[in-house]
């Protein structure tokens, strides 16, 4: 019996990360419906640009929104992962400031900056200083449902951002599309990825075994780039493993040359996140890249989403990254949830007199 088919192995998952990743589709749909009554600030519909400010899982939700807006939004969109909004931000800007804890110093700085330049503001948070400031300022707050590690709050964050984009007429998202995407996630998890699916029939378990001792390299076309980036971070936080990600077609114009001197065998393992909705040119590139990676001695695993919709594809690609990284954590003997290095960084910054980040 594989270690990952032994129920006792999952006792390592003391904080139930497997429960959070299994419920992602359900949580996404629930948060979407919970945000139905949100009221946007006066004049938000006339905004000429949209910004999501946040870091970590909050910024990941912004990336997902950006992917979904790429072919539909009539105004510029940007994700800010830092302390200040871009120089063009002003009264015509709608700034969505997102922080799970409400204590993230970068988000707090962007909230204040948005106020200083007269931008319209919306906050997405579970509470903390950010929510308190927003309520005192009369700024709309979309609360995050439930309690989880911040990275597991992605479905709640994303649902809130999509609700705002839908209200602004920037995204064609409704109850049906959200329900369909949630159901696609649930089908993939229940039918292929969950712990109850035996090792030999479970692509996430199979790939996790390949990644023992190897650095994961995630590759995708642009539409699934946010899921590839998040998977890279899931390997870091869940499996305590350094990973990398590259996006096509750009990677085919530069990154691929590195295969001439790439580490082979167990040192590197590549995985593509693909969709039937990818551009034909990108699908051809995946075919060609597979041959080049294999010829260079680098394993190349291809994972394909259903193509039901761009939103469903993002949630399915997210499920792959979640489960592979959590299975790898168990194989390495880690509880997926604790993030000790981040705790050490917080302590170091606190000792320097910095505001503690969360």
C-alpha cells in the first residue's frame, strides 16, 4: 500500500488543510451568494481604473480576477503587491484593499495611500485594523466568512472580487457560472484527487511522489498563470519546497534555452497546467516543450482542466496545485498548515521596529 493510501498518514494534517482544499468550490459559491447585498461606493461605476492591493493569498485572488477580466474589462486593472499605489491612482480609481487578517502592513499602507489621493475604496477582510479603519471612514467592507489559514481564504477573496467586478459590469459572472465552476472543482476533487482515490488512479499522488527531492517547475498559458503562480506558493507553504513557475508563450522565447544546462533526473520536475481553452499556439508549444524537457532528462507531467469555462479552469488548476503540494508535504513528513519561516520573519521585523505583517 502506498503511504498516501494509508489513512493513518493523514494524522499529520493536524489543522485539516485537506478539508480546506476539498471545500474550496463549496466555499467559493457560498461566499459569492453571501456578497450579494454589497453596496459599492458612490461613483464606483465611473471609475477609469481598478486596483487590487494585497499580498500573499489576497494578491493571488487579484491575479485570478485579472485573468478573468483580461478579455472583458473596458478599464485598466492592476494588482499591487507593495506599500503604494501607482502614480496614476486618484479620484477616478477604485482601489480594493484586501487582507485576510486586516493587519497586513502593505495593505494598510495602500489603504491610506488610496485615501490620500482621493481614490474610491472597498475593503475585503476578516477584521483587524483594516476593517476598523474602513468602518470609521464609512468605507464598504466585504467580510470574509469563516476562519482558515490565509492561503485557504482564496475562494472567499475571489468571490468578493468577482462580485465587485460583476457589479461594475467588468465581468460576465453570475450565479450559474459560479455554481458551474464550483461543481467542476468538486467533480475533479471527488473523482480524481481526494485521498480516497487510490494512488495509481490519482494524478496528484503520482506527481507528489515524482517531486520528492526535486524542485517543481509549473508551466501554463497566460489564462492559468495565476493558478501556476499560486501553486508555486502552495509548494512553499504546504510542502516546504522551493518551486518556480513560467508562463507561455513568453517562456518559449527565453526560459527554454536554460534546458541546455538544466539539472536532470530528480533535481527538477516540470508540470504543465493546461486547458482546452488555451490558444492553439500555446497548445503546440506544450507538445514541443514536452519533447524538449524529456530529451533534457527532466520529467514533464501534463495536467489538463475541463475547459468548461475560464473560471472553472482556474478552480480546477487550483485543485491540482493544492492536492499535489499537500500530498508532497505528507510524503516529506510535514503538517501542511504551519508556516514557521513566516513566523520567524514576523518576529525579526517586530524586533526591527516594523509593523508585524500577517
